[in-house]
């Protein structure tokens, strides 16, 4: 399977490319706007010409997304039609197996397990979530009735690991530690989230990208809710960081769910099938 990966130099992308390259049966074509061979997938280039420049792929993993760590950036809505144009163009040119990275932020406020991966309604609260949700709805509407197209929307949750390239609370703790700071302002840390390491996530994306004959949302997550304070304290122990958490320095935001996590039954089944192929 010749597979193109957009955003290949990004936080998730570099790990997905590595996971695909370790797996037999894939010929990987990394695509990014930076790097040694930059390709602008949002240029006005003819779709067929762009498709050929991407290696005429059988499959596409679309991870590229500007300002992914800045959820209120205007670019999310500005680039939305370009994402749609790129994806539909690739499908029309012959790429019939497409996987797109989604986010739990497209769901909006939700308490408990997101077990029905095709939620009937979403109410995202940020520009990032709104754009992701709109792209999901638009691209599924586009492929409806196209029997030869396989579309997987990969809904991610809270991604950890490779903190040097991330912008998470864990990355900020490492930065403060390197600066010699010995305290870190924190919330009460009681909210529970679904954490997954970026390398484990990449293995899930690899397995899902090979799946054919489906049009579905797939949660790529651990399926286990963990209190933020427990996960951060574990991180401090693992990295032997001498920082004291200032609990209660920041109030709990009213729009943050006290517990939200995903069901991973579907992705675990897909991974099991993938390993036995």
C-alpha cells in the first residue's frame, strides 16, 4: 500500500511515519510544508498534478493542521475549506482509502465515556473544535454513497510523550524544571481525562489506515479515565523532577468536564485484526 502522510514533520506526524515505516506492506510518502522536500497541499495546484506529486497514493493519512495547540486561532476556520478541497481532490483523483485526524474537542462539553463514536450532536466550544467538527460532517457527507471510498475519522484525546515538541502541561513542567523553578501553579487536578502516549497512538493510526471498506469514526485512545493530578505526579516521578504542584492556584473552568474519555473497543478490534493479517 502506497500511503501519503500529511503533516509528517509535526508532533504526531513524525511518529506515524516512523510506525508505518516499521510495518511491512507500506510504502510511505511523507508530506509536509517544511522539510527537505516541502509540498504545499493547500496551493492552487491542479488536484491531479498534486496527487501525482504525492506519489499517486493508494491511501492517505491526513494529519496536517495549522496551530493545533492554539485552539482559538482564526486559522482553524480560515483553512477549513482548504482541508475539504484537498481531501475531496485526492479522493476524486483515485485515493480511495482516507484517514483524517479528529479530536475530542469536536464533541464539546461531555461527561463520561464517549461510547457512541458517531455522536448524534456535537457542541464544540473553540475554533479548533468547530473546524474539526465541520470538516468531519462535510467529508462524511461528501463520501456518502461512494461505495469505493473508505473513510476513517480518527478521534484523538489527550496525547502525551515527546514533550520537547509538544505544548502540553507536561512540556511546560519540563521547561520550568530546566529553568530551575521549583513550583508549578495548578488546578485541583481532579478532572479525569483519557491520556495516550504518542507512540501508542501512532500504532493505532497505522492499523486504522490499513482498514478498508468502512466509513466510520474511530476513537484512538486508551479508554481509561485518569485524574490529571495522578498523571502529572506520575510524570514527575518518572522524570525525577523536583517541582511542587501548587494545587488550587487556578480555579476549575466551568466549561471543563469533570470526566471525559473514549471507548477504545473499535480500535482495539482493528489492531487485533491488523496484527493477524
